């Protein structure tokens, strides 16, 4: 038993990137291939949807309101009044945005991948509020989950085809000393989006694994939540006290998607999340 509920019944092609926005008490999430940014208010059930204009890998809150968007052609800012402007435009034919995360210092770490998933065709880039873009990783295939330990000294990262959750040492100068935290065994799916909880454990959604796993800071698997969809894509804590685990899912590539594929699921009282900083820009 997973104890899951349906937060948002939807048919997203590629639901991704759940993010709790504490300033407005809503969950943000995207449909990457549908090119849409969604919000959901669990207190009222109210939902909103906005067309992004192109494929959108992630949407994160900004300090002072609005959103930062990881888009096919680069990273853009959306102001509270709806004004759109590019922060860092970098279109590459055959490449799109994927997952992104905001670091403890308020910078955005934005991933990309090729549509054909060509090895080494993706990147991970750090962006600051003035538009400065610094390459972090340049030999990535499917840049996916990104997160930081509670004290900010570790960064966790997923390049999905490797089947690994990796960990780096992190400080104000960048990341170094990449090593493996955990390996998802053959037949269990591929690691996708992740989140880090208040105890420093790493929760990772398994694409084609129909589950979310929690790994301890030492890399031990200590919990698995099974869900009734094969393509779980990402997870994040939200709601009162950041105790509810929201999980996005996908329908893309499934010839007979189960009924809840593309919906946002929630596991109430699954743990205790970490407050996520807004983008400082």
C-alpha cells in the first residue's frame, strides 16, 4: 500500500517538476511536451494553466513573485503581471530543456537534453539573476533530478541513462568530487526527478519503475512507495509543514497508459521536506 491519492486528475504527456511555492501555497508543475505550466492549490482545489509557448522543462518561483522558466530555447523570466523576457537565450537545434532546481544561493541550475537522447548531447548550467550562465556539466545525456543537502555542502544529480544518483561536494565556487550515491538496478526503472528531505535523505522518482524511492545520505535504500503508473517522473514535498509528497507522472510513449498516467499523485504525510529557495532574479 502506498497510501496515495489523486491531487490533480490530468492527462499530461510528460508531467514534471513539482515545486511547492510557499509564498502562494500552491504546487507548480509542468507538462514538458504539452508546453504548459500548471498550478494547484490543495486548500481549495483551484487549478490554473498557462501556455509556455514552447516545450518547458521546469518552472520555479522567483523572489518577489513571478516564475523562472527552463524552456527549449533558454531560460526566461515571467513577471507577476505576465510580462515575458529572456534571461539567457541559447537555442540549439534538436535540444530542449529538462529538469531544473534552485540552489541554496538562489541560482538556477538548468538541465538540457537532446530530443533523440543522443549521449553527451545535454548540459547542466548555473544561471544567476543577471543572466550570467556558467557551465557545470557538458557531457550529459538526459539531465534530470537536482537537489542539495540540508546544509548545502552536497549536490545530488541524475543523468538518467546512467541509472545512478550521483553526489558532488558543493560550495560557492561550484561542484567537484563526483561519486555514486546509489544505483537503480536493472528492471527497476531509471532515476528521474528527485527531492531532498529535512533528514538529508534523497527521494527519487523511477521512470518505468512505477515508484518513488528514498535513499539515506549513505546511499542505503530505506523506503519504496509503489504507485499505479509506470512513468513516475519527479517528486516534491508540499502542503502544510511540507509533509505531503507530490509525484508527477507521464503518458508519453505508453501504448495503453493506465488511467492515472499524466496525473499528479500525492502521498499524504510521507515525510518532512526542506523549504526550497526562490530564484534570486
